[in-house]
C-alpha cells in the first residue's frame, strides 16, 4: 500500500496523462564494471546470466582510454598507429571482447562509453597537480584516433590478429563520462585570460573538442548511423570555481553550446576565450563546425539524487535530477531552437538516455537511505522515467555495492567517500529488498 500511495503521489506531481504519453519502448540498462569488465570470463558470464533474469536489455561498459593505450604512464607518445586496433598492446582489448561476446549470447546489447582518463602522453604535460595529470587537457585529436580504433575493432567485420572470425559489431556509443566533474576532466575552470573578474569555464571547451574528434573517429570507422550519445553529464556541481570544482550541468551545457543564460550566442571576447565563433554567421558556423552537438542520437545524463526522494525538485535551476527532467528537456530544446537546428529523431524533445542512476544505502554508508526506502524510491524513479516520452532508458548502477576504502573502518562515513553503495546487493552479494 505504501508503494501504491507513493506512485499515486508521483503521478499527481508529474500531472500524469494517458498511456500514449509514456515511452513504452524504454530499455532497461545496467552498469557494474567491476562485475562485467574487471573479472574472469566465467564470473562475467555468471553476472550476465543474473542480469538476464532481471530483464536487463543492455549493459553500459566503460571503455577506459588509458587501460587500452600503450605506455599510458609515459609522457612520451609511443610510435604506433593509433587507428589500428592491432597496434595496441596484446590483450588490452580482451575484457571488452569478452563482455561483448557473452552479452550478445544472452540477448543483451551493449553501450560502449569511450572515456578517459587518458594516457599521460595524450594530456597537457604541465598540470598544476600530479593527481590530475590523467585528466588534464586530454588531446582531442588523439582521442579521435582512439575512437576510430575502437570503432574499427567493433565494426562487425574486423578479425583480430591470430583469430579466425570477426568480432561482433557495436552500434551504441557514448562520448566521455561526466565531463562536468573533475574526476573525469580537468581543468573545470581557468583564470580569465583577459586578466579580469572570476575564473571562466574550461571543461565545456575541452569537451567540445573531444566530442568533435570522437564523432569523426566513429564515423570514419563506419558507425555514422549508430546510436551515438553525448553529454554523460553529472546532475550537480558546485557554487565555487577552481581547477577541480565541478560545474553544474546548466552552465556547462550552455557554455558547451556557446550560449549565455538567456540562450543567446556569446559575443566578443566572452565568446573567443571559450572557443566560440564571433562575427558574421557565427550561429551557422558553430552548427557546421560541431555537427555532433546537434546530430547525436541523444543526450546522456546521470540524474542521481542518491539520498533524496525522486519527486524532490532541486532548488537550483541549473541542477537536473530525475525530479525535474522536463526542465532539462526545455533547456536542450531551447538550445536547438537558438541555432534553428532540428531535434534529433524528429520529436518534440531531445531523446534522454539516463545512463547512471541509483540510491546510496545505509547500511553500509551511514549517510545513505534505508534499504526499504531504496526499493520504494527506485520504483518511483523508474515509474517517472517510464512516463516521460523523452526518456529512452534508465540505467541501474550497480549490481553489487563497492567495497569501502581500504584501511577504513566499515562503519565510518569516511570509508565510503568516493565509492558507491547503490547496488541491489551488498558487497557480500546479499540481496537488498530492491533486488525484487
């Protein structure tokens, strides 16, 4: 009865309409890299069997650039053909070959998320701190070559050296993970080169280049008609600036598209220092120079709240969670309108792919929600997503809780600071109520 009442409240909150408004063909996606790409083939198979019983349609797989690249800890670029998959170190692709093959055997599709951190030789060699060296100004051209190599390997016609049959094809991609978060991309902010005022956004300009390059790399390798997602944005940011201070998705996206708060094109030096065009036909030139920003299949977003109700709208209008997705859609729709560009897919709203979602639980994290509340809120969030015709998928992250940080007491809050306890099972694989 509590769930029924909560769903009824959610329906009232969203002013639910008839079933025709729902996205009835939404996919169920799942992500747990520890279980799917950093485990033995036997265990990966067992995990996929388990996900199949849960009704999973697709798994999201993080394809880490630095894991595949040669000499990733060297600042000197190795001599190799970065577009040729066989030029990469032996075995570096194996984990991705394995999960792809085993998933398809079980009727589960894949989403390959191409992302950093980058090999050091493909970054700016002068980071302000060594702990951010792998994320500091990654090279867009080099990332494009990596995307091309990955696309070539998983084109459906590529037979690796020493094999007697081509690998399966991947036709669903996403470009970079959470570019508005410093854990994945730095700098987030830089000093204004004009020597005035507060810092300016840096990560939108860097990400724009990464998207351009990866888009071209995937198209060159035969994936121009595939599902290609951009964004992968985190739901929140900070109210302060700094090299590693996360940018809220609102200003990140507006700056990515070279627009101000009123969705008008940036002008003059304000545009130039953010890598945006100025002068005659600036809007037309921007759209032509950055086709992926307007032609990508959809926008990927991580609408976490983690510890708040899925119906609790954020007070900050630049924050986007599962509770205010219509506002997020209005922003994306307004951006396409500002450039006179059609909506991908021809619908009213840019398709939304919610590629990470979950609720942090206590136990084990003292700051999380109860196990019963996790179950209820996941149900409500999936209901709200299913009622939203713009949403194409909602992704559960994780199957198993992350283990606490080593050397920390399991019951201490600090043990879970940079980990996720959003699983449907504990780290000992005991099923939570949400598993049902």
